[in-house]
C-alpha cells in the first residue's frame, strides 16, 4: 500500500491538495499548512492523491510504497 507524507518545511498552504483529495488532506487551523487525514492510500484514492502531489506548487507532498 502506498503512503503519503507532507514536508512541513516546504508547504505554504496553497490548498491544492485539499481541493484534489479532501479525504486525505486538510489545512491546519494554526499553521495554515497541509496536514494528513490518512497516511495510507487505498487503491480507489490513488489517482486523486497522486494528482494532489503533482499539483502542489512547492512539491511538499511525497507518495511512496
């Protein structure tokens, strides 16, 4: 199963990930940066999460095996 991570030092809180994959990402109320709601990616969510990673303007999202 693939996993997601967000590099908090890179994230600027643009929110593209939240729009693309709202079941996996949210913006933290305090920092304004992306937080993970789910680390593991189900097969049915894979395309959305990979798209969210590609849309991140600062490349803060990683998807790994």
